[in-house]
C-alpha cells in the first residue's frame, strides 16, 4: 500500500511508458526511483516547515512528532523498495556494457598493433598478442553471460555489501594481466618452429625473470582473501558495522561506505594501477618473457598493500552509549526521568556508514528495560535532526516500570551498544 501511494505521489505513468517505475527496464526503474526520492524529499521539507499536518495531531507536539515519523518511515520504505528495484535492473543491464568495454579493449589493441606495425612489419608476437586477447575476451564474455543478473564480468569484484570491492578489483586486475601474459607466451610457443625459439620462450617463464610480478600477484590475491576474512570476523564480533548499498558504483573503489574519499583505498588503487601500466609496457617491449617488475616498484606495491590491510583493521568500531539524560525543553523545570519524558542518549557510532538514508535511520531501536522504542524521525530542511551519529532522543513509554532500567541502542546494522543504567521515577 505504501509503495502504491509513493508511486502515485511521483505521478508515474503506466507500465513501460515514460514514467515506468517497475524493475523490468533499467530506464523505468531509474526514473521511478528518482521520482520517489524527489517526492520524499519534498514531503520531508514540508514537514520540517510545519506543513501538511492533520488537524487531529497538530495540537500536540508529541503526537505530531510520532505521526510525522510514521509517515516518513512508510514513505522511506517505499523509496527503498524503488531503490532496490533500480539496483537490480541496473545490475541486469550492466553485463552488455562490460562486454562492450572488453571487446572495445581488443579493438584498441588491434588498432595499436596495426599502427605500430607500419614500417616495422607484422610479427608473430603481434599475432600471439591478439590471439591471447581474443581468448581472454571470450572467457570474460562467457563468465559475464553466466553472471549477467549480478553485473556480468564484474560479479566477482562486487562484495557481499553490494559495493565494488577495492581488494578484489586490484587482485582481478593482476590476475587478468598475468593470465594474458602466460597465454601470450603459450601462443608463441605453439607457433614456434625452432628448438632455440621454444627454449627461449620456456626460459621466459623462469621464476628468476618474473619474481617481482609473481610476488605482487601472490600478495594482492592474499590481501583480497584476508580482507574478506577480516571484515567478516569484525562484523560477527560487532566491531564493524556494515549495511548493504542499493547498487555498486565505480566510486566504491576510492571511498568508504559513507561515500567519503578513503586514503588507504585511493593509494592502493593508484599504486597498483601505476605498477600494472609499467608491467604492461615491459610486456609490450619484451613479449617473449614474463615482465620483469623491478624490485623497487614491487616493494612499493607491497607497502601500499600493507597500508590498505592496516586500514581495514583500523576502520569501524562498536557503537557506545556514554550518557543518558532527560531531554529538557526551554522553560521546563529540572527533574528526574519519568515515564512519558524524552531522554537524550549521547554516545558515538549510532549511524553506521552508508546508513544515513531515512529507511535505515527508521530501523534504529532503543531498548529501555524490556521495551523496544523505535527512534522517531525528526525532519529539518535538508536532513534529520534526530537521530544523529552522536545523539538520539526517544520518549520513555508508559510500559517501562519505575526503578533502575537499562538503556541500549540497536543500530540499523543490527549492532547493539553497551547497556547504560538510568533511574526512572513515577
């Protein structure tokens, strides 16, 4: 019902028309999500300005707050459903674009080889490079076809939180490059006609020549596996809060879950990209052997990987309640906490990264004794005054028994804070 109301508010047309809001076509889902978000933001700002309140609740501040919170929560859930539909449609439509990029790279390689062959002539190494590229592109096309509902060829680098994984993307880049280099050598070896040429190609695979590349490959693949393990364990230990994104974005490679630029991610991607470019140039200059990555550049990549891993260990933290006080409006008398009063919970980490949307904020709960109280959404122009990452305000319900009760916050990620004891009087 709430979804239908949200779609009516957006002025959507019938299925598969200009305002289609279903998830069958990417453009309709994207447009439907955009309209739903715009309608929600407009309604939120109206409530923040004191408009749109029914007369039955306008006389009571607490009733108005509760009604606004429930109304925004229902609309936020409808917007979130539109966002999930848009994300699924976007993923389903991603694999043709990834295939276009893959085969476009093959065409660029062909054009580059053709242009550089002018004067120098076409060689067997150029043919082998093109054949190896066709094999890699064909494998990626087949894999993308099998995983077309999850982003095509990008499915392996999309994490469990529906974001692009930096560690997996870097590892995948090195795996593809080394795989292409080995295929290039294998193709040349299959076409070699003399024993001397075959021996030279086989010696090009010696560990002494490719120690730097092999070491970097082992480290970045190990980092990808270790980071997944570290993140999983920290989530289970409630030391890291994770919420899923509606869909992956390329910016995820350089930002944290909240969308802010992350130093450890940026330096890891930048250093790895520079090293990959250098290795590709070395392979183009010497296509008869694994690229000999200098140890100086290899050590730089290892330091960058270690920095990235250390950042994963350092990020996050468990939310904590530092104090609970009675919320006092201007003109109120000071006094103890009573049932029906508002309490202000002060602490840190109440809003997980990436959970600042209204549907995620509405999932926050404060456990007062044995009663679970949903945190009301209090809108202001451009955002929400409650809840915030450091302060929550909730009413003490009448069901709470007077005496010593424990207060605990449960965030949108499902992580519970420490318990803080307060005294509630009649």
